[in-house]
């Protein structure tokens, strides 16, 4: 029991990097509600701020594994935690759009590295019997990070009132970003209590220290067995370090590389991070109001946590392929429901609504009183023309709440269905599948390369999402995501193999031709 608790404790500490990623990704949806208007940002500039961490993560994912081979896993994780703290401070104190962008790039480099190095460390300190569950703690921490962020956003928005002397529209977003400093410092301090990776120690000719770590965690007998296993596989690990990306293009690896790349792209091109990162903006599009939009974000993250537990429970029982099939089918249906709901919406401001607005120049809206708009693009563009982009950005929640006529419940069901289906399929299953598809010799290089592509797609989706909402509209945007999900479903049916119940050696013999 002591051994189990110790390894779980160590893994939870290391996986806190995932929590910080989820927190950073979730917090920005509330931040841009206030920071966007304050800096008078265009849709593209908003996209750059939101997507900048993913952009930086692309490059850190490519190099972090190799850096950790030189410095050690724990040392790099400590540096990553420090970067998180620096990013939180600079983001909260940002005096301009440019500084905010740079600060979030620093955070992106941190979480890109953490997403690669943390699972690597956990796998290297685990034994075969507990490796899968312990590595999955990373994904669980990510969704808990989202939950904490959306809850934080909700509370900050709730207490940001006219009567508040502490929180204002000008500083509330700084507190939203600055609060990330607390878990970042906690992560930094706790990492000093975890041991160095025994595999890294062994490969750097520190055999006695490697044995000491394993014996302290698992006892003498099991520790010796793990050292023997490391010795038997050390040559394969060393060979892996010498590989180049072009080695992945060998004819024998092309099929699994193709499958891995498409699944990696599919995970992001269905718009999951657009929904997470812009959750508050999306919910405001439904006309439920700013306060309800923030509280809906908490509900969204709660659903994500619940269905991640479902994935952990089912993945070894049902298999990878059934979860992908059911989940991707559910994703496509949910996104198409959202597209339909937004397509049926109309927008109209009456004179009574306009007279109740308290913001600058609201009386100018009398010119469009009782005019009916059949899509959100035309409505928002005309309101922006009348009020100015900055005034509209600060008051879009109240304006859309008054003007929108749509089935917001149907759209909420669609979004929550999308989140639930993603959480038990593409979210966790992709990483499990990637770890099983590739032979040991190529695994690290292949996962890092696919993670680079995955992060690139994620940053691109985040970057253009505000532009899509402004120029294509909510309905068309969700329709595009739904079509991508349908195409992905067809691919999974025709190409993705089942890896459940097979050893890695069996899979290598089957898949590597």
C-alpha cells in the first residue's frame, strides 16, 4: 500500500504540468472578454493572443525530449514550472498586446514541454502493471485544470460588480491570469521532492543511483527486476536517441505514421480547443448573457472531468477503436446540432431593450430598432459600425442577450455533447494509441513529431476562430467542424486498427511490415 501511494504521489506531482496547461487554456476564455476591449484588439489579434501558447508549444515539443536526455527529466520539469510562474507574472502585468503575447508564448513553451516530458518521466518510473493508469493522470490533470480555470473565471466575473472597489473591468483579467502563479509555484516546489528518473540515471552511467530510486519506491526485489529490464532494453533506448525524422518515412512505418498523423490532426481540427479557449464567447453568442456564459463554462469543464473518468474506466475494457468510433460519431452529431441551432437564430433589438442599456452611445442603436437579422454576422457588423468595435466588445454579452432569439438549450446540449464525446474518445485515446502504434525504437521521435503537427493544427484553429465567428458566423463555423468530424469517422472505420489486448511486440509484428 505504501509503495502504491508513493508512486501515485510522485506521478500526481509530475502530472501537475497538465493541470497548468488546462488552467491556462481555460482561463483565457474569460480573460479576453475584458482584455480584448481594453487593448482594442481585432479578431486576428485576439486569435494571436489565444493561440500563441500552442504556437510556442509546437517547437518545444520537438526539442524537449532531446533536452531532457541531456539535463534529466526532473531538472527540465523544474525549469518548466519556473517558466509557468514567469508567464503568469508577465501576463498579469502586461501593459500592451505585445507583452501579453510574449508572456503567453513563454507559457506555451512550458506546457508544450510538460506534455512531452511529464508522461515520459511517469512511464520511466512506473512498472508494467501500473504504467497505463499512472500516465493517464496527465489527461486527468488537464481536465481538472480546465475545471479550475472556468470556476475561477466564474467567480472573478461574479464579484466584478459596479460596487466593487477591488475588481474592475480594467483589472479583473489581470487577476484571472495572475492566479496561475499559485499552482505554478506549488508545482515548482513539489518537484524537488520527486526522484530523478531511474532510466535516465542508468543511461547516464549512474547505475547505483538508479537502483536506489527503484528500491526506495518498489522494494529491493522488484527494484532489481526493473534494473534488469532497463539493462535489457538500454541499447534500444540509446538507438532511439540517434534517430532522425526522415527515419519515420521508412516503407515499413508509413501506414502507422499515416494513421497516427490523421488521428493527431483529427483531435484538433474538430475545434476542441476553439470551444475550450473561447467558451465564454461561444456561450455569449447564444444570448444567455455574460454571467450565464461564465457559469456555463464551469458546467462544460465538469462534463469533461466526468467523461475523462469514463474513458479511463472503459479504454481497457472496450478497446481503443470502439471508443474512437462512438466518440467521433457523437462529436459530429453534436457539432451539427450546434450548427443547426445557430442557423435558426434571429436577432432583433426593440426600443425598450435599447433604452435599458447603460453604456456609451447606446441611444444610437435606435436607428436599428425592430430590424430583424437572420444571421449573427450581419447583426454584429452593423452594431459594431454604429457603436465602434471597442464599445461593442465591452458590451456584447448584454447586446446579444437582448437581441438573440434562438434555442440556446439545444446549442448548449450540442456543445456539452461535443465535450463529453471528445473527453472519452479523441482526447485520451489518441495518446494511448500513439504509444502503442510505434515500436520502442521510434516511439519518442514519432510521438514528438505528431505532437508538433497536433499543436500546429491546434494553434491554427485557435487563431482563425474569432475571424470565423466574425466573417462566417457561428453556424458555418460549427458546420465546418462537424464535416471534419464526419470525415474523421470514415477514416477511423476504414483505417484505424484495434490495439487492445495485444503486447507491443505483437503490435509491431502486425503493423510494421
